[in-house]
C-alpha cells in the first residue's frame, strides 16, 4: 500500500534550505539569492559598498549567492563561518563553468578569493567542508573595499607577491618543461616551501589541466599568463588536492604556477601539467557526483525499477560515485538514506532529475556520518549517486521510501 502523509507534513519533512527565486544559479541546478537583495542592487562594479548576506547550509546543501558586473572588475569574494563553521567557496562564471574554489585562504577556516572578472553574472556557491550544518557570512565587493576575513598569514590584504598568488615572483620560477600537443604531461615533485613558483612553456595554443597532489600539504595553486594576468586559482578540488582546468586554449608563451601549502610547506607536492581532456573532465564530474551521467550507456547505471513504496539495496562502494536509476510513478515526497554497514563508512549521496538538475545532496546528517535527503518529486525518472567520503571502501545500505499527499 502506498504510504500517505498530510500535505503539511511534506513541507515539514523537506528540511532543505529554500533559495530566493529571483536569481538563477544553473551551475548547481538551483536558484540563488542576489547579494544586494535584487538584480539592480547587485552590480559590484557600481555599488557604493560591498554586498553581504547570511548563508544557512543544512543537510549538506549548497548556498548560492549571485552578483553581476557591468564592467571588468577586481573582485573579492569571502565566506566566514560562525562558531566552528568551515565554508568552502566555489565561483562559477556566466556560462556555468567553475572559475575557482577555495577553502582556507581567508584565514581561520574562512574562504577568500580575489580575482579579475569580466562583465557578466556570477554565482558564488558556499558549502560546508565537513558536510555538517553551518551558518556563514558571505561578502562580495571590489578589492579596494573592506575585507570580511583576515586573509592568509593574518594579513588584511594579502601581498600580491606572496606564495600562492599568481603573477609576482615568477621571474624566479623553476621551469620544468614544454608541453606539446599529443606529448607526455609535465611533472615535478617539490615542496611549496622550497619552490614557490614553477613555470612551463607552450609553443602552440592548447587548453591545459594542472594538478597538485598531497593532502598532507593541502596544496593551493594559481596560474598566471605571460603578461602576469591571473588565469585561475584552486585549493580543494578532490579532497585537499588542487586541480585547475583551463578549457579555453592558452596562447603560446611561458606560464607561471604559484604553489602554496596550507598545511605543511615542507611536504612534497606532485605537480602535473597536461593537455586538457574534455572527455576525461566530464567523466571526472560523474565520478565525483558533481553532474549526472546521461542514460546512453556511457556510464554504468543500475536500474532500481519503480519506487512504489520501499526499496532497499546493499552496495559495495568506494570514493567514485555509483549511479542508480529510479522511476517515480506519482508526485510526492521521497526519503533516501545511505547508511554505512560497519563502523568506518561515511556515505555521501546526491539526487538529479532526468534533465540533469541537482535536487538534493547530503553527506552527514546532524546525528552522524550517514546521509539522508528528502526531496519533493514528480512522476519522472531520477538519478541517485552514492559514494564514500575520502579514501574509503565498504558496504552501504541504500533505503528509498515514497510518500504521497493525503487526499
């Protein structure tokens, strides 16, 4: 028998934050909130002061803050958690492509990024580093405006020549080769405290991917071009490792990587520069659960069938997302749980509709490390992704229940 709950109970159980409907943030499949309260009041290029708002992040969800620029602007975006909150900032451009991510550059667990942006509408997405509930303040303004955070090294305005900022200091960079189309990637192992700047050459236009790996170091990388322009920055891409995808071909010339370590400057970091592979980048999005795969067989998807009342499945899952297809026969509320079988599991789950829009995501519930979401659903097909957080492998029990409004 189909379970019945009152319509008012559906609203009560759907414990996910509601974003304002006046600002689109398609990069994360949700709506956001204008930093100035409205589109007209959110042009950072012309505002008399910065925009600021409070972000409430619950059940592993994301808070999207939207702003616009009517002209190219040097912009500062910050997020500072209250109490023990540890916000992670991801910035998306008008096309929905990721520009940068940052975790701790604001100091004391706060996120901070300073970047030159062209005119357009941008989306700053705030998440909780550990997936727990968090309240944070978000501030977006021009770089000459007062900052919210202290910045790395307790400096209100970080020195542009400091390690971890692209541009200055590149004259002393260690060059580790020339990247050629179809050639082998460039790689070097070095500590940030030993080699703060690296450079590489391009003799032909090509897109690139730069990675910096060693979670003990917690690397941060910034890339600047031959003219010193900052082309991007990344802190935590996959765990504490950093990755920067430059999908637009870079012109021939010498490029500089500023390398910083937020945890241990003496720890060796494996830095690699390779030709950007769009297919591999897309498969990486699917593996991390950041995008839903298509139903064309290119990615393995397990069909769970139709959810009439309750479905259960025990799965052996690791750090790569496993995908499941589920058909819902009628509109209502769906409760999905991913519960670890054993003491060391830490499951994470995400739900997308058939159009590829994210409708729910969670890592840790308030009571523990298991994951749970309660999205409203329609009569259509949904994709559910499940993985383990960190370098874990183990069994997870997937439990799905469907509720419909009482007549």
